[in-house]
């Protein structure tokens, strides 16, 4: 099972996007006056999306929906929105984890995914991100931060140290194929019950049509792990895709 495009689908998507291109990131590098205002997805739209995801998980698993993992925090727009959704739903047992080096895209990013990215793109320091959360009345001390490059943090030691065992919702916004693959490899042994996986940049720079990025990593993940089945569910904008993934019975 996979979500790869057929040759006909790929051709039709190329034609369609010539006239209706997928929106690009509003900022990748350099100075901006207010980094907290750089949001491709309106914050309230994300809050509503996360509330819908949590409601779906509650129907499946009850009040213990599991924890929230975010890979690629940037200025905190998405994890802040999840915090507000959790508060609104009264799901205090859902822990929030943010994984990021807070140094932008990793070294070597320009050597993959058709060269659309560069190391350091989308840099936002941890301190800047905290200020962005504060402006939304989000208490960053109630979020567990895992700071560092994924080759240093996505390992068994982190699983044991943080007692990671029950996943509910995962937001993958780390852009590149190698980073998203590292995330999925890390998650694989932890997916023991239904989980919602959100891929924020599935269509960014038409990487799905090119067979790269998150499109490539997730399809490879499904093909390498036939013990899982995936169902696409409604996402929050055009460039993203979201799936309900669960172990086969």
C-alpha cells in the first residue's frame, strides 16, 4: 500500500499547477521585521484542525488520545496552536514535545530534493520562538523541548529519557526527505495504536510530483512497514497531507 502517483496523475498535476501553483513559504532566510508573523497557515485554522484531530482520536481511543510530537518547530505557530487546542479540549494528559535544532534546515539540505532548500533556511532561535508563544499566551514551560539535530536526538535514549510510549498526533514540518525519513524511522516502533500523521510540506516546491521530500519518505515508510495501514483524512491546507495510520489487525 502506498500513496504514489500514477504517471497520468503526475502529468495532470503538473498541468494543473502551471495555472494554480502551490503557495511557497513566505520566508526562508535573511532578516524579517517580525518573525512571529511568518505564518503560511493562519493560526486559528491550525487550532481548529488540531481540535478536529483530537476529537477523531477521542472517538477511537477515548480520553487518553496520546501525546503530540512536532518535528520542525520554527516560530512555534503549529505547536502553539496545538497547545491552545489541547486546552480547549481539556486533554491535559496529552503531553507536547517539540523536536528542533533551532538552526534552520540542516547541513547538506541543498544536496537533496532537487536542490530547492539550503542549510539554514527557516532559522528561528529558541528564544525568538518562546517570545512568539508568549504573545499567544502559550506557556512554553508546559512543552518538552528536544533540542538538536535529528541524528543526535532521535534515538532509544530519548525514548527512555522522556518515556515516549503513547503517540496521538504527529506534525512533520522538517521539509527535507532525509529529515522526514529519520522522523518516520524513529516513530515506527512507537506506533502501536492509531496515530494521526501530518505532513506540512508534502507539495511544497512540487516535491510530490518530483517524487521527493515528505512524499517520498512516507511512501517508502509504508512500503517498508506492511504492518501499518494508512487512510488519508482532511488536512488544513493545500500543500499538506494528513493520514490516520494504525497497525493492521
